[in-house]
């Protein structure tokens, strides 16, 4: 059984919009790291990732 230590932990995504579509180019648990990587992509934004339900959350 996988560990549950990352449950509820905030993830940050670097998002680039091209042709009206958003694309996640990087994801991290560290906001400063996401901000640093985001500087490499012109016009990128940093956002908290959407909550992902795991199989154990569904039961």
C-alpha cells in the first residue's frame, strides 16, 4: 500500500497558455521552486494544483 504522506500537501504548477489552451509545464511541492522555473517561461503563471482524488479518497 502506498504511503499517504503527501495527502493534503499543496502542489504548485507553472502554466503556459498557447492558442487559448493551458498547459502545465512544471509541478512542484515548493512554491519558490515553481516561481523560479516560471521565470524561464515567458507569460507563465503559477497556480495551486487542483486536488487529485486517490482511490483511497473515493471509498
